[in-house]
C-alpha cells in the first residue's frame, strides 16, 4: 500500500530506514525491528539487532578498559563501571563511539579526580585514558571534570570530543566566559 508522503513514516528505531509503505509496522516500529525487540522469531537482521550489537561492542570496549573493577550491565541498561562505589553511566542512548566517548567524559571524569581513594582515582584515570586513547594528567582530568563532568556544557563537551580531546577547547571555553 502506498501512503501519501504526509502519512509516510520511518521506523522509530535509530538508524532504521524502513518506512511504513514498505511492509508491516507495529505502532511506530517496523516488523523486523519489532520482532527483534520483543524476542519474537526473526528480526536478527533488523536495525534494532544491529544497534544492539554495535552498542554491545561499544560497552565491551569500556568494560575491557575497566576490567580491574569487574564492571557489569544492569537490567536498566546502565554500565556499572565500578560496582564497589556505584560508578556508572547510562548506555540506553548510546549508538555510536562518539556518543560513548561523550558519556565517558561526562560521567567517568569525576571518579578520576574526586571522592575516591588515591589508588582508585589512579586506576580510574588510567582506564579513562586507555579508553579514549589519551594521556591526560591528573590536572587535565580535573579540568575535564570541572568543565564537562556531570553532563555540563554539552555543546563544548561535544566540541572537545569531536576535536579528539583537545585541551584547547577548555581554554576557548574559559575565554568565551571572560
């Protein structure tokens, strides 16, 4: 059935290109994605399945960098990086490496510099650097947390990540406030 352009809609799963005139939909989701998401047979080649595999790969990369802490994923889609102190980040909206890098900068910079034992802060900083492929000092990590931690300054944080963690972005941010 062909829908008029105004009635044509795309599957609600991020990245899926299926439209409702190409096959059956269940609500706002195409049939293959719906099958995968609900566990009904099929759907293994849907965008939802691909997103799940991509997300799992991204999460596993972070988990490997923090393996010393024995991380795990809970039923709410949170990656508990350091269970002993409940250090975590929510992975339900992560569909790309850039999104994961933004989450790591936002939520894992604090335990590198604050509220942990010196040993844990050192391990957290080493893991943070290992995941991002950086060599930040404790002072750098403190600045990263100060300006981008706890999801602060989203626009500037995205610039920081897009520019491959260039500390000059923090300098620009400071100058823009003067």
